[in-house]
């Protein structure tokens, strides 16, 4: 109980402070997105799975073309990219053709994640926690790696985070079975000191571009 209260208090205070601190960057990124391509500033992001299987929409700066998630499945010109996503063990697409010019930059340095501080304020996410997964991703990857089903339950016992253990470890290209194992390890070991250790490593992960936060 004390851990949950303290973690929530830290989430609220830090998110407010970071939104103020990043306000100049927020303005610059928003303008760059509008000048770079047609569409809204925020992405039309699909739902993700949060704590206790509750679905939520994460706020993100738009780094792709409009309707990117839908077009990946339906537009023939993205057929190869869709196949790569479905075959890949980490559900990512290298050199994703849907990413815009500005999107490439803000994704590399995780600037597209800044609006998720609003999700933290709403209580849907935490500053530190497992990656928020797509519902479809969890279904398909558990079929591919059936041994991960118990690990997924452990991961969904805590709120997803903006940053987390595997994101700052420099191992963001791991397949699902390894990543979910690391996320489950966080869920078991969770503590305020552990969160601060991950937060302390996050700026370097962002600057180096090695962490897919």
C-alpha cells in the first residue's frame, strides 16, 4: 500500500514538472509535425493493454502518416512491411515506410512519448513500468511463445510505463519472449529505488537513441 501511494505521488509530481520542463520542446515538436506532413499533432494510436487488462489510448506525437495502423494492414504498398511485422519476434518494422521525416527524429530520441505524461496524470500509466503492448500483439505472441502466458499475467499486474527495465538496458531489439521476461522481472522486483535507478538511466537511453522508449 505504501509503495503504491508513494509511486503514484512521484508519478503525479514528476509528470507535472516534466511537462513544464519540456514545454518548449513540446511546442517545437508540434510545429515541426504540422509543417512536415498533413494530419493532427497527436497520433491516432490504437488501444494498448494496461494494468489488469484495462485498455487505454496512449498519447503520442504523430510520427507516421495518418491512419498508419490501419493502412499497414489494408494498403498493398505496405504489404512487405506488414509481413515483416508479423514475422518479427519483436513486432517492430525496421525502416518503417509509414514514418515521416520529423517522425524519424522524434522516434529516435523518444520525443514522441512526451505526451504520455498525460496518461500518467490520468493514472493509466506510470513513469516506470513494462512496455504497453497492443492487444493483438499479446494474443499473437503468446500463441508463438506459449511459455510466456504466466509472464504476461505478471506484467499486467502493474501499470505500463513510459520507460522501463528493458528500454534502458540497450536491448530494445529483443524478441517478445525475452522482453516479456524482463518486464515480468520488473513486476516482481518493483520498488521505489529500482524505479529511480531506471529513471536515472533513461536520459542516456534517449540521447544515445539506443532505447526504444
